[in-house]
């Protein structure tokens, strides 16, 4: 990548990147397997890659997938030497998988397509390796259990990603709705302007007039993120009840955070590593698949439980900051909306507030 291209991507041109520069691309929190067993190796492999080549993040993603396919070919043979070789190749594939995002952040060469490509190839790698591992052990033992275990790996991995996407989407939506209603309330108290948007664009009206003029009731109303930041709306805390119930866990969580380890100790990363690396190396594929699947489902259940407490906290907080029937109607409407409706703006009730 030339210096001109680097400047165009919003990053200063650099003649050489150091190890400290690469470490700045680490995620603020990551899986413990990545923090302790992958990042130290990835950082050192990146030094010649970013300083001596023009390899793009998408090319690294493709190389990671191809090496994952080689691991799957080893798993397909089913013998222990092949399993061990597949485990080593899978770890190398994951190292490259962690490298593409770091290169993109370091050089400013990331793209929306690159995000999609990385995500898709990750799922294809899990699919291919699951089928190859299950079939290879079926050939080796003539036990149909391995076919069912392979299907279980694919299903649980898919379930985990869908759950993570929807959980993140719901949390962002609760956060957005609370910020919006708090900004609305402040605007009424301070006499600021209120942002009204519809299909034709946006216009401003006096805040005190918005809840009383009927012509605005049928118009979708939203508060832009810029206007929310302008009034300094604080980030709502929806985890207070969870922290109250699990004080010791939060102390442990703080210790993990200081080491850049996220508290979700058995995530999708560990799930894959235990199945495709530790299991083959120990020649205990079935045991590790069952153990990893059960452990991951337990942690996913804890996440859902925490989300449940957060939604209850959201309801209480929404009631607290709401001061008229329009806000209460918005809350009822948000409960009835389906997943696609989460991106819709807040709507006004078609009747004057008392």
C-alpha cells in the first residue's frame, strides 16, 4: 500500500510499523485463547507482512480459509497423525483469521465487504471441518455418533452467532431508545428544538410545541445521534441488577478486563479450539465435542439470563424517564415489534398528551 493510499484511508503514511504499532490494533477485550495463545504469535508474524508486502486483509482471509480446508482434509483421514496435523493447521488458520482484522486496522484498509468475507469464510471453515472431522472418525470407528456430533457442531455454532447478533442488536436498540427519550425530556425542560423526520427529510420545531400540536402525531419522530451527543446524554446502565446479584463475578470480571480478557470465558473461539485442536491432539474427539457443546450452551444460557435482567431494567428505566402517554405507548409498541422492526424510529401516539 502506497503512502498516498494510506493517507486516503485516514491513516498517516508509515515507512515501517513496529511491534507497539501492531499491539495498538488489539481488541480492547478478546477471548482468552486469542489473548494468550494467538495475539503474541500474530503480532510477530505481522511485522514482515505489513512492512515488506502489500498483502490485503481479504487475501489473508482467503489464505486462512484455504489452510482451514487443508485441516479439514487431514481430519477426513481420521488417523491420529492426520488429526494432529489437522489441529496444527487449524490453529494456523485461526492465527491468520486474527491477522486480517489487525492489518485492516493498522493500515486503514478495512471495508464492509471485508467484514462480510471474513464472517462468511469463518462459518464455511467450521462447516467443512465439522463434516470432515465427523466423517473421518465415523470411518475410523464405524460409530454413527460422530455423524450426529458433526451436525451438532454446525447447529450450535450457527445458534451461537445468531444469538450474539440479536443480543447485540437488542442491546443497542434499548440503549438508543433510552437515550432518545432522555434527550426528549431534556429538550422539553430546556425549550430546545425538537427534530422531526419523515420520508421527505427533517425539520425542527419548538420542543414545547411538539407534544401538543396534533399535526405531528402521525409523523415518525426520532432524535439523531448527533443531537443526543450534543446534550451529553449519558449511557444508560442496564446491568445494575445483574451486578447486584453476582457481586463476586463482577470482581472476577474486573480482574479479567485488566488483562484484556472478556468475561465470557467459553465463547465461540474456545468452542472451535477445543473441538478442532485439543480434541484431535488428545485423540478424544467425541469427549471434547460433548464437553465443549455443553459448556458453550451453559455460557449462552447465562448471557440470555443477563439479557433478561437487562430488559427488565430497561422497562423500569423507561417508565422512570417517561412523563406522558406517548412514551408509554412507544414502550408497548416496541414490545410488540418483530426483529426487523427494531430499526424503526420512535413513533408518536395519535392523541394529545394529558
